[in-house]
C-alpha cells in the first residue's frame, strides 16, 4: 500500500510541474503581441537565385520565463507551401544551455539572418516568424506572426538578348595585280638574245598583256621597266650600257603591245636605268654561300664610293672569281613589271550574282554581297549558306550563316553553324557566338563556362557576360561589363534599377531612364513597365501611372502581373492604379 501511495504522489507531483510549465508558456503566448520584429528589406527582394532576409527582434520585459526555452523560425509561406531558414534558439535565465539568454526583467534583442532559395510563386509570399516555447517537457506555439511581405522579383524581367558577332569581309572593290619577267644580258652587251625571248616567264608576260587587254574591268595602270648593269667595269661604260639595255627592252615591249593591238598611254610607261646595281649585288651576296661573303659585305658597309668598292672586292681574289660566276651575270638584266587595276562588280551586280549565280563570286565578294541585303535576313541566310558550301574552309562563312540563323531565332541551328566554324578555326568570335546560343536557351551554366573560355575579346562578349553576371546577382561586375560593352539595352537599364538596394547610387534611376530612352525598341511594353517601376520607387505617381498604363495597353497580360508586383505595393488601393490593371 505504501508503495502504491508513493507512486501516486510522484505522479501527482509531476503533473503539477507539467501544469506549471504549461501555465508559464501560456503567459508567454499572451504577451507574444509585444514581441517586435524589424525586417530588412521591408519587402523581400530576389537577387540572383536567392532571397536574403535580416530580422531584428525584441522580447519585451516580463516576457521570457526564466526556465523556458524558445525557438524562433523564419517561415516563408506561398502557394500553399512553406519554406524555412535555420531557426535560432533562446533560453531563460535559469536554463543551463548554450543559447542566447534573455532576461525576464529587461527582455532582450536578437538577430536572425538567412537566405531562402527562390522558388516560383514567391512573388506573393508572406514572411512569418514562428516561435515555439518549451518548458519542463512541454511545448507550445507562442506566436506565428506575419512580419513582412515578399518577394519583389524585378530581376526576373531580365531579357534574353544575347549578342552574336558577324565576321567581317575583306572586300576591296578595286584591286591591283601585277605580272613581271626578266631578260638577262651578256657582259658588256645590250642586244636581246633569242634564247631570252623564249623563256617561259617572257611568254607568260606576253600572254598576260594580251589577256588583260581583252578582259572587262581591267585597265593597265603602269608599265615599269628597269635596266641594270653589274657593278664591275668603268662607271661611264656601265651608264651607257644600262641606257642601251633600257632602250632595247622598251622597244621589245612596244613590239609586244603593237602585236596585241594595244594602245598604251605614254604616261603609263616608267622606264629607268641603273648604271651599277650595288643594291642588287648586296642582296645576292647575302643570299649566297660564297667564301669570304661576310668580308665582302663589310666592304660594302665601309665604303660608298663605287670605284673603291670595286677595287677592294677585286683584291679578295678567290672570292671575286666566284662573284663573276654566281653574282654578276644575274645583275646584267632588264626587269619588266605590268601593273593593272581590276574594277569589281557594282553593288547591284553583286546582289544579283549572290542570289542567281553565286558560283562566280570570290570569297570576299560573296561575304560582302550578303551585307548589301541588310534587314533581309532570308536572303542573307541563303547567301551565307551558299558561301559555306563554296568556301567551307573559311570559318567566316559558317559563322555568318549561324549569325543569320540566330537573328531569325533558330538558336539550335545557329549553334551548329558556329560549332562548324570552330572546327575550321577556334577563336573568340566563335566561342562568344556558341555561348550566346546557350544564353538564349537560358542554359546559364553552360553559357557562363563557354563565354569564360572565350574571354572578353569583343563588346558583344562583354555584353553577354554582363547578362550572366546580372542573372547571378553580381551587380557590380554586371555594371562594369555593361559599361565596357557600351550598348543601350533594357538589361543595362535593369542592372541600374535592381542594384540600387545595394549601391544606393542616387544616379541609378536617372541613368536607367536615360538608357531606356535610347534602346532600339523604345516601344516595347517592358520598357514602359520598367519606367513605371522606377516611378514607383521614386514615389513619382505620374511617371508610374503613365508608363504602367502604356505598358498594359501594349501587353495586356501585364495587368495581372502588376496586380501582384510588390514594386507597386503602395498603389494597390490607388484608384488610378486599379483602373489601369482592371
């Protein structure tokens, strides 16, 4: 009986203790409304893929029971679900533990920081602070208090507007061509031997003269004749000899033109003679393997007087014998050079040929012809595609075909052409363009890897890397890259807007508006929508409503979006706002 009685007494005692714990937790619950919370930012914001939150709280005096513990958990509620970040535990003064201790008499303050991973639907989320108390083995929900709204998701307005680079052509409409030949003379002779006239280079020159005379768009610009004597023998003799060689060579040219029935303007002729060709002598010596070659070259550098030069070289007896055999015969010559100008096709001719007879065009011509169809992507694509077939060994043809496909929105096809270009020649342009295709498919991880490998070699590459940095919430890096690229785009303006909460740059909104006024498609609905957001942030009702109205007129589905967009939180009950969004 005694044992039974002791058990009953113990159970009763435990019951009293537990009841005391419950009563104390109930006291805390009654005072829960006095627990204060301050959230930064007041409306949660998405940056990158995260929603950061900082909560400062205050427990009032006489709230925290000395033997109680309290766990506070930030909870984000949206779309019928909840997500949390790590909680923080607190303890009363009589609790033995490692958590922050809160005084019963004075209360205390605390901070909780954390990051929610963004999920779709958080635009209409609400942030709650949930407190669960425990004491003497009992637990009780102390509070589940809404402390903030969220989430502003303006960074998700990021547009897929990656930029690709078209490879440039090297087209020159008017080009020059030249054809040369040489006649050699015997020592101290000026007559042209028949064997010289039978040489292949002479026959080729004669054929070329006939060919250009009959060709369209080809005009002889210059006929240059230079006759020489070797630098051995008296200067007076060599002067007369070089002049005679010039005269007989010019006579030969005249006969060639006469036979081809070609009239040459007198000013086209440029004939001159050189009595002693020391320059040619030095060049041939440098290319030779003659004994004492360096000594002879030193003589040329030491003396400028031709008589002294000749004397010193002849003193090098063994070498001079080789010079007479290997060097001097080649210096007794006349050189011919015919220079012609070739006029290319007109723009209209190039456009026609590129479509109807592309096989007749050279590489640079067909690449240039495509640029003449600016704004006509169908024809540009077809021309570049044909160019890629005709000139598959040039990376530019594949790249530019990809460029045209990209501009038409066929990103998978474009990427295949860019990769084909890379197979021919891997370079920064091709790498950027492959990354741009990945960016348009919103494969940001792949695009980042690709673009990082290519570097920032072009303004387009800098721009694409800026878009990725903006997507990741790296606003300073994005801003630097946008500035480097120099393009006035929606995304550039968006960077100024979303970075304000971090930079507090007073010029940010003005800069964004200036950019939006310069974008290529000023009438895009989202341009007006972003202006409306700027107006709301600046508490400028006219700027907000006028631009929001235009945005919704251009794209009616923005009405439903704006109703939920916490950028306009302060206007949700405004009559003008509600009339715009319906």
